[in-house]
C-alpha cells in the first residue's frame, strides 16, 4: 500500500495540463525518478512527450532531426526503465507514473542530490533552457558531433538552411574562413534532410586522390560513381557514358536517366571543401558551370526537382588563387557569423565554466570575448583549456599572441598564407598598426576579409579581433625584411601609378621590364610553396613578313586581336600574368599549374588565334603553309626553389619555343629539361 508524499504530489500534478503545471511535473520527475539532472534536450523530449506530441512534431518545432529526437527519447525511456525496474515508453508514460511508490521516489531524490551534474547531450533548443557540467570534454578539432552539447545555433543560419533544403532544385552555398563551423553545419543539414526522409550523399573533396583531378572525364566518373554508391545504387557509368557527347553531357544523362529515376524522394548532395576543386582550374571551369546548369534545369524539368545541392568552401583559397570573388555564386548563400557575446557565454557554460553564469559571468568573460571577438574555434579552444584548469583567464590573455600561447598553431597557419601575398602584408600592417579603421584597396580588403583577418565597413577595415592585432603587428614587423620592403615598394608604385609605367600601350599587357620585375620579386614567395609554376612563350609566325606586306597599321591591329585571344585563353585560370615579351612574342605565367595544364592552355591559345582568321595572301610570302596568321608556343614548368631561378625557367621555355619553330611552326612544344607532373 502506497503512502501519500512525493507520489501524491506528482499524481495530483498529473491531472493538470497548464504550461506551469506541466513544468512542475517535469521538475518532480527529474528530482525523483533519475539519479542525475536531465539535459535540455531530454527535458524538451519529456515535456513534448507528456503533451502527446510526435517525434516529427518535436523535430519541426525544435530544428533538430527527427532521428536524433527519437534517439534521445529512446535513451531517456531506457534510463527511467532501469531506475524503476519497469519498462517505460513514450506511450505508457502517464500510466507508469501513476503506479510508482512514493517512498521509492523519495529515496531516488536523496541519491540524486549526491550525484554531480552532467553536461547537456545536445545544444540548447529554442524551447528549453540549458546547461550542465561535464569533466570529459574532447579537444576541439573537427566538426561538432550531432550529439554534442557544444554546438551553438546561430539564428537564422540553421533555419534558413533547413527551410531552403525543402525547395526543389535548390542550391545552398556555405562560405567562411577555416574553423568557423562549416562542416558542423553541413552535418546538421544532412541530419535534417534524413529526418525529412530525403536521400543524402556527402562528399568531402579532401578525401579525393590528386590523380582524380588529372582530367574532367576522370573527375566526373569519380563523382558519379561516389554518388551512386552512397545511394546504394550499383554504378552503371558505362551504360550511359558516351565519349562523343562528352563527360558533362554523359554525367547529366547518368543522373536524370538512372540516379534520379531510381530514387523516389528528394536527393540532397553535399559537397564539402569545394575549394579543392578551385585549385584545379581545368576541372573547375567545367564542373562549376555544370552544377549551375543542373540547378537551372530544376525550373523546367520535373525530375531535376528532386536534386538538392549543398556546397561549402573555405574562403582563404581566394588568396593563393588570386580570386576577386567566389568562383561559385549560385542559389542561397550562407556566410557564417561569429558568436554573439550571449552565444559565447552560453558556450562557456556548456563547458562547465560555472563562473561564466549570470551578470557576473558577463563581466568575467568580457576581456576574453574582446580578445577573440566571437571566433567559434578560438573560443572553443580557450574554454577547453580553462575547463581543464591548465590555464587561467589572466594567463591565457597574457600569452594569447605569443609562440607559447594556445592559439599559436592557428595563428602561424594564417601567417603562412599571408606571407605568400606581399601586397596583403602591406595592407594588413596598415590595419593592425592603426587604432582607427583604415581605408584599403578593394581587392586587398576582399582577400583579407576572406581570410577572416579583418572586418569591413565599406572599404574601411579594422582587425577582426584584438588577438590578430597583437599577433600580426609583431610578426609582420619581424617579416619586414629588405626583400619584402622592395616588394611592397613595387606594389605601392603600381597602385599609385595605375601600372602606367608597366603597361604596353598597344596591347595593354605588361611590358618586358615589368615581366622581369614580376617574376624576380615573386620567385622567393613561390619558393616557399611546393606548387608548380609554368611559363608559356608565344610567338606570331612570320609576323615580320606580314608587317612588311600589309603595313604597321594592319600589323598593330592584328597584334591587338592576338593579345585579346591570349587573354581569352587564360582568363579562367586564377593568378595568371601576361606580358608582351618583345615584338610579336608574348609571355604567360601560370602559377599552380603543372606542365600538362600549361600545355592545354598553350593549345587553347593556338586554337584561339587560328579562329581569328586573320587572312593573308600566301603568294606574297612564297607559299607559306597557312592561309591565316598562326602562333608557335613553348612550355616549361618548375617548382621554384633556391636551386633554380627565373632565368632557368625562361631559357627552358625559349628552347621549347625554338623547337616548335624548327618543327614547322603553328604548334606547341614542351621543354625537354623543365617539366612538372602531378
């Protein structure tokens, strides 16, 4: 026979259904039924289950995936079952609570008071309050797990992504510097898509072998095969691939005639680290427009409305590739913001830093937040070490910008990127050395912002956080060697003169003198990397005779057309540099490209010049082989280092050009001594 105590209280509350009374019921259950505190998501599931809501309804109202809500609920019912020795489910919750002896509840409450709190199993829901403590916190590295309490929602980011993924044919582009939480958000989008019973594919291009990027054909077959396998479909590429139609058309046919026909639901394809594709221009220039075209197809073709695409890339890639905008601007763009002070305080409490609570906590965190300014990774790293009591807030702030500080590895990685772009070094020095906002050149401002180093208000820049100001003020001063100073002087000269002294008036390309300056001044920076550098020399065939026959006016007009054709041949390759080398000879520098890719560029230029169809009377020249002006080209490649030099590369390319001329002109030859393969 049961006595009336805690049992009577709960039993009385069971009859009530107002929000306040329901919360009282949950508090009584938490204090009496379990020997621990409930996490915020467990409270939410218990509350919603008590009110009779389904898991799907909970998922829709909270923003969590339905599968995750079910997982939390199942574990909660199991824990309660283990405690009372009776099976508890979502359906029999009311019935079981009416049968629990009150003396059992009182005993459980006493034991619970002796147990330490544990940390939330999931991030705070908009419907619930948060937070508890745990001593077993993992080092912040990689995406935040779906079950981790350390994921902080950044409204309206998640809401936008979850809503957009339901739109037929949608494209979501997530862009941010490294360590801002792109992959963590991607995993939650995938989880949400699964909760909607969509099929999902997750590809991370960092996992792809370098050999996959050797040609568009190989890359697209790899892409289609991976999508097939993740959808549990047997790859049937050979059944749909047609060499005559090309790999892009074959890929389209493969998707619409096989993959999308085999799947009844929406298909969400997530592409992480798309910046890896940007690094291979010959792939990017076809793959990215193909994705854009597939997005457009959804507006016309019903079967393509199943297609949903989510892509993410790190914006630091804009610097080495010399990009002035994202190469993929399609669909809904999501730029990840930093944490607000309130979100930073919430995160601190999730790490179990009890001193971070309340108004006093706001004051205690103020200096740390000022130093790190809401950067997700840096805050996680700081709270991790503070939670482990390996450092105090005072010690952390004192050493933050030093080599012995906890942020040193992260800061050095940014410095390594920065020092490969001398013009950015100069721009950032202006910013960190000033206590006021500084006006920057638009291109420098864009690139520094893409690295996350500055915040912009128009073209007015200030450091993203005090940590960057302290670190880069010191480091860039040390890096300001004679060579860097010369490079900065050149950059300043070019900015103030508008390149007026370095541009060939006829072709509007760089002059030979500026070409020499450019390659000499950048060689040391290129040597710090292990990437290839290719040079193409292009000479118009028999141009001296053409000039003599038709006059210099026609000759000049022809050179202008050919210069434009060369521009068209390389415009899609980031970081290229073109100069009028001498007379009818042009030089093209292509960083980050191997010999194979440089050869492809040279062949493309040759075809472009022929397509100009600059005709001449062959009888004047004694029966020369072509009816139109043509070009001969030489190609050489090297990985810059202290063991080689610009002159070696130039001489090897000159030799290759002479070989093309000896072979009869109107062709491309590759150096026999300097080549680089991937």
